[in-house]
C-alpha cells in the first residue's frame, strides 16, 4: 500500500483527484469504457470537488456507488444517491450511472439486481473511505466477511456507524439514522483493480491506525486493504497523527 500524507484535507483532495484522473486517462487509452465506483460521505468532498474539475472523457465512464440506506428516499439530504448527485453525477456527464435503490419494496431483489451489474462490469477504479469503526462501505465489523458469497447484501448498521452519521452532520440525532442498508460487500470492493482511499480528519485517526497496525481480520474490515495489490491511501496530518513516523 502506498500512503500519502498532506498538510490539509483540501491539499489531499486535490492530489487524490489528480492521481485518479491520471489513472482514468491511462485506462481509457486501451478501453472504450471504464467502470468506477464512488463512496458517498463528507470525507470525500475535497476529492469530489477537485475531481469534477478534471478534464476527462466523462462519457467513457460508467459509474456505481457502494451503499444506500434502506427506506430513505432519494430526496432526503442524507441519501447517498442524493449526495453523489449533488457533488458528482449532477456536475459532469457520465456514460451511465447505476444507483442502488434504497426505496425498493424488495431489498433482496435490489441487492441481486445490483450484484448482477457488478458481476457483469467489475470496477476498474474504486474511490472509497474508511469509517470510524474501520468499515468499508457499510461492512461494519459485525457483518464484515472477507469471503462473503455475494457482491451486495442487506446489513444492519452498528451503533458506532450510526453515530458517525450524526458526527458527520448527516443526521441531527441517532434515532433519525436508518438501521438498515444495502452495501457492496468486501469481496465486491476487493474486485476493484485500482483502489484510492481518501481518509481525512481527526475523527479518522484511530481507524487509520487500526487499518495499518492491527492484524488483518474482519474485526477491522479496512485491514483488507493491506492485502490488495493496488491501493493508495490518502491522509491529511490529522488522520495520520497516530501512525508511527516511519
């Protein structure tokens, strides 16, 4: 894993956007379409704001995202579809955008539908973050499975995950945070060819330390990143504070 640390989250976001854009251009030299997956979280804002400023063949990109609350309408400000439409999909013209429908009357059927899309189009590039409890997407420690047999599944969210949504300002209080979601699983994320992980802020310092220093285990889902052959971890000074200087 390559670890890059910047003085501010804005500097981190600009650097990450530049590196991801360079990889897009590189892949598009040999592929008519590339497939990208994006995380939806405030931690990704600096990256997304810089990424949409890049000059790219956006119509040559097919976009996915990695999780969505069950039962939260797309019109809700905290919906991940809403977030990505505001900060990414509504600002540049992708070739296609595939969204997880958290409003579906049958969550299992929706999980299977989205999994089939990912099976047909494995992501070339995944842009993700790490949760305060080390989750990747909504794979919290109690539901994380390095050998999950499916690519998308319904999960219940643990208290630490739901509290993070309040800490991030997405909801005013815990009882507003949905208890269930659909998420791309850890094997679904691991299938990405190139992973770019943006993790700024002091609230993420413990999770960054655990990601790098704990034993690789689903107890700390983000430790899976250390097994992947192509990962770049972007930090700012605040999120890197607990890491050994070496």
